[in-house]
C-alpha cells in the first residue's frame, strides 16, 4: 500500500508539473510582433530614431500647410456675391486672417505716428534771439550735446568723482573731530604671574598642535598613490 501511495503521489506531481509547463508555455510571449508588409518595408529606411524624426518633420509640414490653406467648414453655407475681379483673387489663409491683419494694423499705426512726428518737427520753426554779448564773445552751451555728447559724459563723471572725494574727506574730518573729543583712558592693572604662565603654555600647545597637523598633511600628500593617467 505504501508503494501504491508513493506511485500515486509521483504521478500527481508529474501531472502538476506538466500542467504548469503548459500554462507557462501558453502565457509566455514569443516576442515576435506581427506587422503588415508596409511597415516591414519602412524599417529598411533607417533605425527607429531616424524614422521618428522623419515622422515629426512630416507632421509639422502638414500642420504648416493646413494653417496656410483657407479653412473650410461644412456648416458655413453662406456665399456672398462678389465681383468677377474679386473672384480671381487668391483666398487668404488663416494666418493672414489672424496674424497678418494685426501686423498690417501695427505697421499702419507706426507709419501714422512717424508722419505726425515729422509734421510736428516741420512746424517747429522757433529760433531764439541771442544777446549781443553772446554773439560778440561766441559763448557756447555748456552741454554741447549736438556737437560732442561724449564731452558732457566725461565732464559729468569727473564732477561726480570729485564730489565723492569731497564727501569722503568730509566724513573723515568729522570722524577725527569726534575721536578728538574722546579723552577717556581706562586704568588697567597687570595680570597675575600664574595667568601669564597659563596663557604662554596655551600658546605653546596651540603652536605644537598646528605643527603636527601640517606635518601629517604633508605626509598624506607624499604617501598618496600616483595617478595612472
């Protein structure tokens, strides 16, 4: 009976393993996708990145052409009556209807503004009357921006530098005056001898510690492995 029991167990284990193998074989993908002949022919035109860049370029080209073409809507059935000359004109694209109108409007506004400014300049005919002293001695403007604008800038920078130096001197003079009024001198006493000995010993310890740190860092630099490159 024991042998029969063991044989039944062995057979059940074999059947279970067989079922597991069949289920695994049925669920495991074979990694062989099915593609149509057109896509199979397209794979010979380059790798994946090249095909992807080509598809993106084609899509952008189609979108730009669609924007340039006039829009067509099946719901819009209105047909205005126009003259034969207008029928021969090319229909405007969506870009021309949206962006083109705003650009043309801005250009017209700018042209009108320039024209108005030019008219204002033409009407400005005022000429001041100079005194006889100015005409006699040839007095010139201090700014002289029309002939040499750089001279005004250089003079302005020089004056600013001079004023800054004067401010610094005035600030220094005031500080000296304030310090001159400070006549307080505190009375100090000499430290005890044992405090001086403690301070001196601490200075010696700090100097020795610093020297040991410098020596250890030098040894580490000497013992480091040489670079292989």
